[in-house]
């Protein structure tokens, strides 16, 4: 019987060069790589595939302390001394410091881009202006990595064109959206080696490729899985539908392309993570027979017994926009019921001031969005807002709902069992018109990571209405250069 081990040893002895020694991790990877004719194993949980890693990173920018130079009163009449630390930030002083930290999503993206096995990259975002990521992509493109990307036709392409010009033989861009009955090209995912037959690496996020991985308040999900999983292949379906000149320019053709492609995937749909591509899978569409994103948001996974809006004991929500009628109606019904859930909402302070300060014109939210929240607050929901830097369009842009089931007791984040998140804002367009990618996740460590971070946001970062500045535009009353803390002390 032929022995590869003996053959390799013979080659090593015959060679004037020493053979490369495999580390234990290299050896494990080598053993797990499937042979060409090896039967592929499919699973109904993402957690059961090999390889597997799921890491959730929140931007959580590290920003200086911005104190007031003049008297600023809160809604309750209290004199305020400063903006909340690590909430209000400025690009000039806080962007680079935040992005250079190992826990920053931007840092992790650059790590992924620079891995030695990277041959191809595909990504799609509404906007693309992040210069750190651009530099990293440019360097690998010069070395032969093939890069294709899609962005919205509505956005500034200056930085995107710089990336294309860096290595035009290896970089290609397409502009999409706002034609063929499509809304914005608002998908947000980043794939390493989309044609790999084994390891599949994808990032999906609430953030765009601007300041989204650095200084906005966002969530970024870094996932390594098997290329044969339903989860991986579904993203390939979306990639192909976006890039194609027919399905990429028509709502109807995009829906058909995603539907036909996903139906042809051999792997079963995972029970612990559901993937939805909008339009088509956000709300029920003709010819799409699977449960949609709004179904899971409202009802959860009834078969698995994990909750949604209609049956959760606790509903904690983070948002940028707050306009989706089906969600709002569902939340309102719960707060009108005999057994009201513990409902909390954290949103950007632009939303509050658009409705409560006639002079405030910053941001892209609308007064009605605050009124939608306020109606829930009148029924018992709790509201807090993130005091971000509206003058620089810094945002609380993370959007997700986390659900604890009926057996939940007390205030333990570990009682939460499902999270709904993704690229979509909580608007009608986010569920039926824009290109979006949304997810319903029940992987325990992922859900608990979101819940833990929500507690941190609620208790340490967000501001209750009585403690907000009475006027929204207070930037001129702040020091320009922040006080930087080192080792917990002001310098």
C-alpha cells in the first residue's frame, strides 16, 4: 500500500533543503481540507460546520472628553459639564485612535484582507469612502488579488475610483440601485475568496464602508464557515445577482435570481441563523414561499421556540431609523396588552431633536420617527438616545432587536435567545425595496454578545430624555480639542 508519509520522508532525506515543519494548527487545517472526491457533509446548524468561528465586534469608538465652555442646561434644568464619553466624537482627534485598536472592526477587516491565502474579494456597501481599508485593498490588488465591488449609484465614488485606478487590471466596480423599481443598493457584506471550495469568510454589518467600522456606533459580524453551507452559498447567490447585468438592474429579476439560486443549494437551511435578501425575502413576494424577515421579526421561529415581537418577554431595540409600520404596530400591540414586555429603545439623538427642537436640521431622520417611539413610551417603553456628533454626521447606526422568551426572569442578558439584525434600517424600504441583507440568529454566544453590549450601551453610553441638552445644536459650546484620558485619568 502506498504511503504518503514514507514518500515525504524519502523526499526530505534526498533533498539538500530541509522540509517545512507543520504547526499543530497547520496540521489540523490540512487534515480538514476535503479531498476532491470526498463526500460533502451538510448540517442544519452553522455551529456544526468546520471550520467555524463567529465574532461580533461593536465599533465602540475611543473618544476624548468634550467639555462645555458655556452653560448648557438639560431638559430637566441640570447644568451639564460634558458630552457622554466615547459617544460624541470628532474625526480629527478620534478617528485614527479608534480605528487602530485591535478590537476595532476596521482593524479586523484589514487583518482579513492581508491574510496570505486571499486570492479574491467581493464586497457591497451603500457607500465606500474608508481610506484605511482602501489602502489595504490597493496593496493586495497590486500583488494580484482580484477585487470586485458594488456600491450605490447615489453615492460619491471618489475613493472608489481611487481603488480602481490603483490596480485596474485587478479591481472592478459596478454602481447599482435606483433603477428597475429598485431602491438603494444598501447591502453590506464583504467576502474573502468567494470561489473557495472549503473555507468561506464573510463580514456582514449595520455599517457602511465609510466611518462605519471605526467611529459610528455599529455592529460587525465576522464569520468563518464551510463554503458548502447554506449560509455561505446564499451570500454567493446575492453576489451573483448583484453583479449580473440583468438581475442587478431589475427588482423582479433580482428576486427571481435569488429565489432560483437558493432553491438549487444542496445544503439545508440552518436552524441557528436565517438569511434574508431584500427585495424578495423581507416581506412576502409572489413566488417566494419561505418565511420572510418580517415573519421572524414579528413571530420568531415558532418551530424552534425562539421569540419575536409578538411573544418575547423582553424586547430591546437599537436603531437609526424608526419608520417600519409592521414593526411599530407589533410593538404597539404588545405594549397595549395585559402582559407588557420590558421594551427598551436606543436611537440617535438626531431623531429626538428633529421632533423637539425647531432649529435642529442635522441628520436624515424625521420628526415622525420620534413620535412613533413616544407613542410606545406613553404605553411604558423606555427610551434613551446617543449624543453623537451630528455636525460631522457621526451616528448611532447599529440596528437590531434582541428577544428574551417567556421564561426570562430578572435582567440577565443570558436569558435572551434571538437577535434580528443586518443592513436594513427599520423602514418600509428596508424590507421591500432596497437591496438589504438581514439575519435572525439564535446562536447563544452571538445573542448574548448583543445583549451584553446592549446593557453596556444602556447603562454607560445612552442618555435619558431628562438628561439630554435642552437644545440640539450645542457643538459651538464644546471645546474643540478633547481631553484625552490615559489609564483612566485626564491628561
